[in-house]
C-alpha cells in the first residue's frame, strides 16, 4: 500500500497508476496490467458514479430489435398497399411513438404487428388515401375486432383526430379488385373498369342518400353496387341471370353475405325512383328495373324530388280521406334538403330535361327544400298501436322499416320505494330445503366421481 | 339500517338487530346536510308515532304522485331523484294531507330538467333500462355453502370467482364475492335496485351469515330513448369530431362522449339513443336534453 513502490514486480516498468475501479483502490502497472498493490474493499455503496460497471463495460445501446422489425413490417405493408412516401414516413413515425408508449411496449408481438397495420391505416386516413379496416385486417391476417380495438386505443394515446371513413373514396380502390376487364373474362361479360366504377360510385351515393349506407359495413355495399353497376351497363338476359355468387366467382373475389341484402335494398330504392320516370309506362319491378338504372342515375336528384312529392301528396290525400286535420306544410315529408342542397343547380336542369322528354306533369317548379325528413308527425299515432314512423316516409333506414322483434317488456313494478317489507316466504322460496341440499350435494359428488373415473 | 344511497350519510354502519331487516324507523339526524337530497327530519322519540308517521308519509307520497308531476314527462313515470324514501314532511309535526313546503321527492334538488323553457324541451324522457349498484355485506362468505343451499345460485370457481344469484322480483342478477361485496344488476330504477340488493342480502342472511347492508351505491345507470327521426351519423361526426367516434366497420352506432355531464351516448341511424355512465338519474336527462338540439338542428341543416 505504500506509494513508494515504483517498479512493477512483473515487468519492471515504472508506469504505475492508481485505479479506483470497482470500489477498490488499486495500483496497476500500465504495461503489463498486473496489480501492484490494492486497498481494502470498501463496504459502503458509493452510488452510481462514473466508475459503475454497466457504464464502463457498456457498448453502444442498440435500438430494440422488435421495434426495428416492426418498422420494417410497416414499410412492407405500405409497399403492398402502394402508398406514397409521405404516408410511409408518417406511419413509421407513429409506430415508433406508439411502440414506446407504456400501453404498447409490453403487449404481445402479434398485437405489435396489428399496431403496425393501424399506424398505416391512420396515416392513410390523415393523408386522404382510402383504405378500409377490412383490408388491413386481411393483410395482417388478424381478427377485425382486435384491429379495431388496437386502432381506437392507438388514436386515443397518440391523440390523433383522424377523418372519418368515406365510402366514395374507397370505391375506386375496391373496384380494382374485380377482375372483369376483357382480359379476364369473355367479351360479353367484360366491363371497362372506369365505367364500372363511375356507375358504382353513383349507386353508392344514391344508397347513401336513401339511408342504406349509414351504420352499415361498407364493403358489402360496395360489392352490391359493383354488381348492380355491372348488370345495368349491359342489362341483357345473360347478365341479369348471373347471381351474385357466380359474379364473385368470375371476378375472383370473396362473396360477402350481407351483399345480398344490400342488393335487394338498393333495387327497392331504384324501383321507387324508377316509378317516377315520366316516359316509363309499364310497372317497375325489381326484375325489370335494371334497364332503367342508367336513366335513374342520370336524373336521380329530380326523381328523388318527384318521388318525395308524390309520397307527400299520397299521404295528404290519405289523411284527408280519413277525415283528420290536414297537415301543415312544414310537417310534410321531404328529404330534399339532404341531397338537394349540394346540387342546387343540377336538379332544376334535370327537371327541365325530364319535362322536355315527356308530357308535362302538373306539379312543377321550385319547391323550397323543406327540412324535416320524417313523415307526418300528427297523423296516425293515436290510432296505430306502435306507430312505426319508418313505414310512413318514403326512405328510411331499413332497421326502422323492418325492426327486430323485441322481447315484450314486462309490466314493471312501479312505485317501488326500496324500503318495503320483504316477506319471509319470498326469501324462503330462494333457499333449498335441507333435503334438497343433501340430494344436490350427493348428486354433485356422484357426478364428480364419475368424471374422475 | 336502511339508509339512502347517498354516500354522505353518516349512518351507513348502523345495522338493525339480527332478523329485523324490515324497514324500520328511518332515523335522520339534523346533521344531515341540506341539498344532499334528503330532508332533515326530526328525530322521533316515540315508536308508536313513528309507525303513524310512516303511514301518513306513505299516503302523502301516493297523493303527491297522483297530483304533481314534472312538466314534459310523457310516460307518467315521474323522474324521481335518488330515492323515493319518505322524505315528505315538514319540520313541524306532519299533519295528514299537509303538502310539505319543500323537498318532496318530486321537487328536483339538482336540475333534472334543464333551465331552457318548456317549449324548447324535447318532450321525450329517456327510460332507464339498467342500474348497476354495489353493496357491502360486511362479512366474509363461504361461496360453496351459498351455492349449495340457495336455489337460485350458480357457482363455477374455475370460470368466475363469485356466486351468480338471481331473483324474480325485481328481475335482477347479483354477483356475490367471498369478501362479502356484492354487485346487483338489471334493475330498472334506483329503488328497485335497492330493494333487490336488500333481498339478496336477506337470502345470504337466511343462509346463516351475519350479513349487513353497508355502503349501498349506484355505480352506473343506463337509459335509452327514441327521437323518431333518422340521423346522419357521417355528418354528426364531422361537426362534432372532438366528441364523436364513428367507425361503421366496427360498430353501427356513433359513440358520443359528452363532457358535461360525463355521459357516453350511443347514437344510431334509426334515431335511437342509448345513454350510459350516469351515477344519478338527472345526468341522463341532462345529457339527453343537451344532445337533442344537436340532433334536431343537425337534421335541419343537412
């Protein structure tokens, strides 16, 4: 321990330094490394000073391997979806941020993969690139419910205000999946993708106006509109006979069951509008409406107005006939405001066209778009036992027109104070007699024994 | 023993003697704070007069319910507050037929109806569909014994660590834990929830456990109503983005998180609205009165 030793016994050099590593003072020869002398090991903790073990022996801290893999997965998903660089960068930034948040740092790798997909999804939405959650779930091969849950948690944590999904935007991307160009199918069944998409978008807009889209899963609606659009572009017998099943097989997409119902709903709407076409003499039914679809879509705003007006008149006539008070002008049903306002010029132009093509109908001119979309508010409520307002308007959400049958509510025990007497007999009815309890115990024992054997 | 469900009561620990779980004398202390939804009543010394008083109060209550009613309630179900406990009665000796000066169960203490004039009120009253409440029975329980000796109980420890018990009237379900805590669900009003919880506690008592009825508290209330016109959810989520979340691929309704009162509303395209997260009835009514003009006005402008 004396400081006067200046020569290393091992190599004889005089290059000896004091080394305070690891809480033990040592004198070490620089040339050969042998310890010349050492002090007593201290037994008090000096704290994490600059001589701590982890710091002296640490190598450069590597970034988390799973984070790197996750970022690569994000990149891969972006490349598959063929999004632009901005979206890719955004997704990677979000992923890094979310990954390191405490809510996601310790979840399973599977969930982290789902998180990668959700980051791509939210970036696409923010930068106006239409992608559905279904697509992401498909890419990740994950349960859509799990994807939804992770997505909602992620936007809450990262505090992102993502715009809502708009079906029209996704329509085009969706229609690309259908392989029905002339390269894939025989000529008479083939359809140009541009025409197909254009008509399908118009059909979707019409569906949205007439309450078919709100609250529903978007993909079956898109499938239904593409199918109907394909049928109506060449409404010959061959195409009309082809079912949705066969169509999906032909186009090499997976059929979705709800699409059948959507097709029926959309056909009903088309029929309601088809009836208003002035030059169509025969009755419009779901079977022959496809021939009229082109006209319906071209003049759809005007036809909507007409249909609503006709409906109004019918209801007024009905209520007058049954001797009730005539309805005030305001309460008359008109859903015109909902579609009319964004295309205020077109309908009038369309109306003139319609009128020019056929005999004039008595009702014409500008109806101020009335605002209430519901039917008569007065009306038959006092008469009908359970007034279904959906049946009284022309267009209503299908869940209102065909409501699910609910379990009949029992007449409730009203006027309960919470502090009434509780009768003993009632409580006793909930308790087993001793004999019952014994028998129950015996049965349980027998069952458990038989299970063991 | 039977106290109100306001947690401010200093009498929660007071339990009636064994076997006397009938609603006995509601003893109120003058210390009870005003504005908690209770009327301080005089401490009645004489047991006979207590019974008389109770009878009179019940009569009064029935009379009041027949007469008075909050404006705008269409269904006849008066939106009562926390309890319809016999709160009536003035501080002087209650004479039969005397309309009390204040604090009847029908006078709102908290703003049940909003301060907007009656002409603007929606005229629709949300109906309560479910009440979740908790109570502490105050003693450890042997779930195996309960499951063995009660007819209406199921117990599967591998699946869930509580006994699931059901009673017929009011139609409710209770989860009874071995710590003595109990959750009661399925009632349609606060009073029913309380009555049901008391019945469960009685069953447990009859099975031989020294059950009490401590800290009864309503944890959640769910209400629903129908505005009878369709709602454009896509538009609503655009204008109220900071409160709404609408993902048709995940759920058909729009989830609206109102800040004041702190209620979550599920709004559907059919016009049906579900309100949940309330601790008191007034919050549900208030939330609906807040959302109704939004839904109505929104329906006009689109």
